[in-house]
């Protein structure tokens, strides 16, 4: 994973310079597809999701004509991940269906566990917690077989999704223990400011503390997540950030802090839109408790 956007762009440009030297058209398509998939994911890691989606859309033309079937599941899996990060849940699931179909057709299970992880993550966001938990329990042993290092991002992602599911089931202590055990070593092994996954972890911890009515600790965790995103993201389109703004706005209402409500409601509207479902979620919370809009 690149920690510096400029270095990532420089590496991509150097790789593109090799393209004219490739004479065989199919080899060229395979190279472009492999390079494009990696670059799209790197763009999404820096929050440049619109560029990443545009690149995936362009790569679809190569996917249609290439004879390299082995790269197609990787493309649809990566596209699904990027759609998930952008909040395009239905398109994420469609891309995953294409990925699963190709995996079955080619009898190549290499991408199956990671694709299942993305599906579980997506279903969690869609509110199907029971199904998300079921998939995580099913795919986690296979992820462990692939990724030996416990601090691997895919394994941490799976644990965070599982922890969020446990919290959704009301098992707050179990959820908190799992998230903390996963997040702590991961931060130490990868640095503190280079991964949006850490923001997700702190946001989930914040929700757990909020559910336990420890609002001070909830605010502390939410703030950690916000600071991480401020340092990493080049544009504020990451769906996780919208989730965070929603929780912070509602937390502000719980704390009786009108300025806090105004700040995060405004940020959510500015970056995700007035008609976004979570904008209505914030307003609905205020209405339910007869709190005035800021």
C-alpha cells in the first residue's frame, strides 16, 4: 500500500511508459488491466473514489475483449470494493455477482474469500447484520489460510465487520474486545495515518461506547477517526466518512451541543447531499426528540 499519493502516481506513470513497448495486443490488454486494477484500488485508498470509479468504467471495455479470464474476477472484486467505499451498495452487489459467476465458471476459488468479505461488509451497511455475520464466519477461516500475517488488512477488515455485527446483536463487550484486539496491533504494524480501515475501526468503537452511553469515550473514538480521514482523504466522498458525520451529529444532539450538530450536519449535507438517507436520519433523530434544526 502506498502511503504517499505522489509516489503512487509516479509509479503508475512509469508503468504506463512500458505500454508502447508491448507488441502483442492481448499481452498489452492484460498488462493494462492488471495495472488499472491496482491503480483504481490505490486511488480509492486515498479517497479519490470518483477517479477510481471512472477508471473501472473505462477498464470494462478491456474486460469485454481480453482473453485473460484469470484477471476478470480481480477486476469485478476491486470494482465492488470501490463501489462499497463510495456507498453504491447495489452496484457493489452486482459486481460481486459477476465475480462469483466468473469464479464458478473458471473453477478458480482464489478470489472467493475476499469477495465474500466485501459482500459481508456491504450487507452490514445495508442492515442485513445476520447475513453479514454468517458470511464472515464462513469466509474468515479461508482468509486466514491465504493471509498468514494476523495484521493483514483483509483479516482486520473481517474482524471489524464481525465486531460491528456483534455490536448490532447487542453483544457490546464482545464486540469491543474484538475490535480493540484487532485494531491495536494493526496500527502498530502499519503506522497510524495511512489507512482508512483504521478510521472504520475507531468509528465502530465510538458506536459501541455510544451504545454503552459513555459519550465522552465515543467522542474520543469518533475524533480519532475524523483525524485519520482528514490526513488521508483527498476528497470527502468516502461512505465511511458519511457514517462518521452522522454519528457525530447525533452525538452532538445527545450532548446538547448545537454547534456540534450544526457542524456535522452541514458537513454531511455539503459532502453527501441534502437528500442522502443519512441526512434524513440525522433530521429524524432531531425530530424524534423534539430538537430544533441548527
